[in-house]
C-alpha cells in the first residue's frame, strides 16, 4: 500500500513540476475581472458554486420548503398517533392491574388490538420515511437535470471546454472572478422558472 502511495506522490510531483515549467515559460498575462471567455489568454473554463445555486434558485428553495413541510407533517402525524397509542397502553395497563376486564379473553383481545395498532404505527412510519426519501431523490434529480440542461444550453456554442461544480470551496480554492459564472446561472434559472410558473 505504501509503495502505491509513493508512486502516486512521485507522479503527482512530476506533473506539478512539468506544469510549473510550462507556466513559467509562457509570458505572463494580466488577469482581468471579466468573463472567462473574454479574458485574453485564459483557458475556456468556468465553474458554478452549487451551494450558491441552491440558496438563490427559486425552484430549489421552493422544493426544499415543500420537503421540509412534508417532513414536519409526517412527524406531527406520527407523534399524534404515538401519543394516542401511549395513552391506550397506559389505560390498558391500569385496567389490567385493577382487574377491570370481565374475562381473560377480553384482556387478551384488547392487548392484541393495541399490539396491532403499534405495528400499524411502525409500518406508517416506515411508509412515510420511504415516501419522503423518494420525493427527495426525485427533487434532487429534477434539480440536477434542470441545472445540467441549462448549462448545456449556455454552452451550446462551445463557449467553455469545461464547467466545474464547486461546493463551499471544496474543489476550487481560488480563481479569477471571470471563471465563476454562478450568478449568471442563478439569474437565468430564476428567469426561466418564473416564466414556467407564471403559465
């Protein structure tokens, strides 16, 4: 395992040295705060900050609110049913301790009813959890599809060779302003969404 890691480190170090040599041989060009495609000598690359899109894209915000509302309603429903079941269990226990049941068969029947209700509650919880997970997956897929389709449309004329995604500066630590097209993408997505939702 260590030999593999050393080989990878050596290859990466060689690649970095080669990149430095290539960059140092080129004449330096000033980096202007302009869009990437207009910066002279700049590579045709761009990136979008996905966190910013999720915080600024109306569809993403509405989808998140809808999902949170669904989770809150599910939690409220389950809590209410759990409280009712808990009260019935306490009541059953009191009746059992006070010999309030007329027969053993009647006590067993009531116990079976409560156990079935408990099982129904567990099944309902599993069902709601599954429904919310599926809804979340569908919304995430729809959101990803919407963003990807817009980026394809934006780049229909080959404006960029690559468009990267960035989450909270995880991938791209530093870049010239012209490479970040997030605000352009958010504005366009919101304009398109507004047009669709007004129809």
